[in-house]
């Protein structure tokens, strides 16, 4: 039993495919007349037209990688020869834009005294935006007359400063100063406003 006997439609399709195609000679002539009447496409004769005409090309993966490496090399070389506005090369200077520094008041007489009272403390440090939040940079000194009072005097610039005390390794806000908004690190900080002149 053949496939054509299993499927009668297959036999009918095969017969239709074998039948010769009959074309009308007059229809063929009419079609050819319409094609001949169409104007031939015009060629670009200008130099620029030929220059900007799209042309297909193919690159192998190795050629593409070499082309990409060459472009990166050109960028590196161009960057190494970059010059600033006064014509001097940018040797040893950062290639990224640096935000301008805001002017800082350099008033010499803005000395602020920080005081912390805790007789049980072994060591007390003040940390803040004025010392980079370094927990060991600015220690307070225990008063000889009153062993529970810790003090330090620091020159600060005019403006708003945020600070805290680090007492035996634990952060503590100044109980006698206004609190700063949450710093996002789980510490409660205090605020000191320096208006100029001595704050001793």
C-alpha cells in the first residue's frame, strides 16, 4: 500500500502539479508591453551620490574584533594627548570633571569648646564633619578638677556642623545640643552652629 492510496488528496495534488500550465499568448504580450513602457531606473551619476550609496559588506568575527580594538586604541591615544584650555597637556591630572569647591570661611577666632559629662567613661572622642568622622582623631581630655567632665577646644569654620561623641566605642549625641536629622547609618548626631568669634 502506497502513501497515495492512504491519502486520496495526495494523489489529487500530485496530478494537479503534473498538469502543464497553459498561458494565454495575448496576456503575455500585454504584460511585456507594460514592463517595456516603464522607465528604466536612473543611475546616480554624481560623485557624492556614488559615495553615499549604501553598500553591503560582511566582517568575520576576528575582523570585527580587530576593528573594535583599533577604535579603542585610537580613543586611548586621543585621550593621552588631550590638552586643557591653556594648551598644556593633561599629564598627571584627572580626566574627569571635578566639582568646584565652595569657598570656606577661614575665620581664625571660631574656637568651639565641646564638653561631655560622664564620670564612668574611660575615653571620649568627638567626631563630625569637621574631622572626617574619624573616631580616634579628636580625643577629649578629662578635667583634673572635676573627673567627670571631658573637654576639647577646636577651631571651626563659620556654618552648620554635625557631630557626635564616641564614648568607650559607643556613639552618643550631645544631650545639650539640638539633634540633626537621621544620618542613615543608625547614629543620632547633634548640630552646632558657628557664627564667628570664640564659642568658649
